[in-house]
C-alpha cells in the first residue's frame, strides 16, 4: 500500500506569484487552512517542495 501524506495550507497565497498559486490549485487546495490527502509520490513531493513555506505536511496512517 502506498504511503499517504496530508498537505495543509498554513500561509496565505495572496500576493504570491501566479506559478505558486497554480501549484496550490494543482494540489487541490482552494483556501487557507484547507487540507488534502495525496499518495506520497515524487511528483507530489516536487510540488510541495516548490511552495513548502506555504504548507505543512504530515504522514497519514
């Protein structure tokens, strides 16, 4: 079974570059303090790494 991670937006995207806002949209995050759960894949980790200062990542059991 694939590992899962919970991604929560903890900082606002207001005033950020368009590419950073689009990365949030691609992760499925639509608003501040929203959480989504994804499989822990290299593609998802890459997106998280681009905007890690806006997010909090935790592993899900």
